C-alpha cells in the first residue's frame, strides 16, 4: 500500500530518512479495526520521528502520522483518536506505557491504518474530512491545555505564544469560542495580522500586553519563558506542550513563588476530552484553520511545508 514512512532516522538530515511509496501492509492486531484513510493532518511529531526523537532506527520502517479521518468497512466516516494506552485509566495520557500512532504502531499517513475500536469517533456533521483530521492532535492538545490543565475561567484572558503553529492556531480559535480575551504573539507582521483575523489581539514577540492573563498557552519553550511568566496575573497558569524553540529556559523563580504561579506540562488529551471537543465544535460552529491540502503521494511536500515554518494552521494530506 502507499504510505509515507521513516525508512530510518537521521538527526542531521531528517528528510533523507523519509520514503513515500509502496510498503507491505502491516498486520491488523486482534480486536483492532482497519480504517481506510480519507484525510490526515501533519504534525511536528512526524518531523521529530524522522530525526529520531521518540523513534529508534530499529523500529523502522515506521509509517508516520498521528491524525486521521477514515472510513470503516461498514462505510462510516470516523475520527481516529491516536493515543494507544490503558483504557481502564481515567486519564490514559498518564499511562507510562502510552504511545501515539507512529511510535510503536504504524501511523496514519497510509492508505489504511488500524486502531482499537474505542479509538474511533464519529465525524461532526457538516464537517469536511480535512477539517476533522485537524482535531486529534493539535486541537485536542489545545483543548486540554485551555480546559483541564489551564482551567480557563469564564471571561478570562489568554496569551498564545507563537502564532501560526497548529497548537497555537487551535488555541486562538478555541479560546475565542470559549469566550476568552485572547492575545497572540507572532514573529512577523503577517502572522500577527492573521492572528487578528482569528479574533486575537496581536502582540509583538516579547511585547507588553494590555493586561496580565489567566493562562499562557506555549509550545515554543525557551525563547518565550520569561515573557510568559511576566504576562501572568497572580495565580495564573503557564501551560506548555512543546519546545520548538528550545528546551532549557532560565526561570526567575521569584516571579513564580511571589505571584503563586503554576507551570504545567500537557500532552495530547484523553478520549473523553476528544469527545468533549467534538461536541463543543458541533455546538459552537467552530472550524479548524487549514493551511493547505496535499495528496498522499505528495506527503513529502506536505512535511516540507510544515518544516519551512511558513504554514499558518494545519497542513493536511488527502487520499
């Protein structure tokens, strides 16, 4: 079957480890369901896998991709929840053995993907497959950061760092739909303008905000840590889900203890949180921001689009 997969891993030249072509279809585990791909969105996780972050050479070839909308053998169009974990836990993201698709089990950038039946949810009515494929990683991550981890209060204020990325863009539209006042930083006037079009108040990188916020949503890390902490009101929460800008920031702990701040990590979300997100999107009329769409055979172009840093919103692959 046709797939985009890591043939091996290469930290110095990740794209040299990428293949897009025919691969032997993986076996379907017992009690799992095979789903025919309709759409899949691209994430930085795919680029990190090619670089050997979270994926070892001996695990290759490994089909990439965590997000998908697919069609079951009965013809139902479904959203794939990408976390494989102990389903008996209330919060499966806390399972120390949890994995995402494309880490231990083959991912979604292929003609077919197999997952446990519980990992299949109905596509919201009226949504395109490309829109729905944006939800399981970036939008679910942003939803958990704003709600479960960030505990965004009604009528609260949010700062989103790094406008343009999948999680950051998702956080803007979700926070606006939740009724928050949203500020968003961007490294260029063009990105700040796009953030304004989504309803955020644009702020220059490390710029002063009109008010201190309840929650900071951060997927950048090191370059924005000081600004994030200084932007929080007393008792505020900095929620981080990634470190695209660096993983070793300096933290002035005086601000943290004196203002009684919380610095929280967040990874993906639970199946139930994805159910909540799907319901919220259906009720609010929210739609994901799609940067571009590409054919499965052009998956390398899609991955390079994400790697370039020029995308705004989600990059999607269609079959």
